[in-house]
C-alpha cells in the first residue's frame, strides 16, 4: 500500500514538474514580452518619460477603476501624453501588425505560395489607389479641382461634414480598390482547381504596378501640398492614432481573426493541394474567393487608417513557422505581427533626432532582405 502511494505521488509530481519544451518556453517568453511591450514602448518618444513613470500611470488608471483612494498622484501632463498620444498609437500599431500578418498567412496558405503577401499580391496598391481617389475627391484637388488640399481635411486635421464623410469614404474607397485588385488577379489567373498559383502571383505583381502607376498619375495632377501629404501617408504612419480611430480597424481585425479561426481546417486543407482539399469536401474556388476578399477587407481598412505598410504579411508568417515548425498557430502569428509592428514604430520615432520616419520605409528595408533570403532558401532546397 505504501509503495503504491509512493508511486502515485512520484507520478503526480513528475507530471507537474515535467521540463518545458522549446516551443513552450517560446510561448511563455512571447507572453511576457507582450505584457512588457505596452509599458516599454510608451516610454519612448520626444517627451522624456521613464519606464517607471509609465508603469505608475497604468497603475493609477487601474486604481481609479477598482480602488479610487489608493491611486498615487502623477503629473497630469505625463498621464495625458501616455494615455492620449502614445497608448492609442501602440494599440493601432499592434492591430495593424496583427491584421497584416493574418492576411499574409492566409494568402500564403490559400495560394500555396510562400511569397504571397498583401503588398506583393496587389491588394495594398489597389487599396491605396482607392483611398487616394477618395482623398482627391473630398479635398477638391488634382484632377477634380483646386478647392483645397488634403492637409486641411479629413483624417489629417479638422472636423465636421467633410471629416465625417472622409472617415466613412476612405475605408470604403480602399476596400473597392482592393477588391478590384483581387478580381483582376482572379480574372488573369483563374479561380478553378486548374488555376496556376505562380500565374496568380505574377498577376498580383502586374496589378500592383498598374495601380501604383494610376496612383502616381493622380498625384502628378494634384497640388504640391496634397502630394506631400499623400506621399507621407502612403509610406505608412501611426502619427494620427487616436481612440476614435481605433474602433474600425480593431473591429475588422478581431472579426476577421475569428472568421479565419473558424475556417482554419478548410484553409489548412488547401496546403495539400486543390484536388486533395476538394476530395475532403472543401469548395476550393468559393473558399479561396472568400479568403481573398477577407484579406482585401483587412488590408483596405489598415491602408485607409495607417497608409501602405509592406512586407509584414510576408515576414511574420515565415518567422512564426521557423519558430514553431510543423504548426500553423494563428493566434501566435497575430501576436508576433503586432509586437513586431509596435517596435518598428518605436524605431521610426527614435531613429532620427528631430523627426519621424514612416514605418513603411523600415518594413520595406527589412522585408526586401527577407524576400531575398526566402528566394535563396528555395533555391537551395531545390
């Protein structure tokens, strides 16, 4: 009896104190890094605010919610900078990185091409074109007149009727442009089981160049002020982040995440090939079209909110697959993408002394090297 009890006790403690695997340590590390990131990232910026000051602001906000009398007083200016300027920006960067990573992961799976990405697939260029058309329409500049400039309207400044119309029309125009890009790609490459994945990617690159040329044509006829504003916006920035601006992208990315999670098995079935997925009962053309439109919606909303940010959807899914081989963790892909974008934004704010770099420049610089590494890896594997 004593031996049996001793054996049961040893088995119990051996299960509890089983050494963690490498992937479990990585997940724990990512979770801890995700908890520290908002506090650490909020301590970087033009105003000198320390890590402990930011931590105290967060503690005070939580104390006001649960124990109002226990809060420790901090500078009202520090609290306003952290809560009204830096925290919305951090959340918007996280949402943008998570959304673009999800879109890139889904595109790579449904097209079975490791180089697929919203930027390379033409979706970002189509969304940018649609957004620039709406910006030009609502500011009366360029081909549509000279009644104003982008710098004085819509999301860039001001409020009122035009700001409200632009808040609605900018995502709508971006989604129309992104959807048009997807339809052109599908018309060129085909949607059926016999459509070639390589042809789809080449069609995306061609479509991307076409929409980039049309966007450049609009900017050529626009006023210098409008061109400068659109140029900075198109390179990607979170400078205009606010609590009200967070609502739409957060809702779209969150809903898209749950939709992708619900269709994960069908999406994963496409990795084995269209014919195999078809024999498993998956309606391949319908699923591919739905996922492409969903990626278009995610990209369009993020482009309308943050501008063009490329290569995030290419780099993050590959990085997650390298960290977690043999798995397709959607939640971790979104988490890594969000954390990556938060720190890219911190780098953009701090790299130059008195000005801010557009985040799209940094992601493009990193992404181009990553793209070359993928090509070299595929060459060696072949």
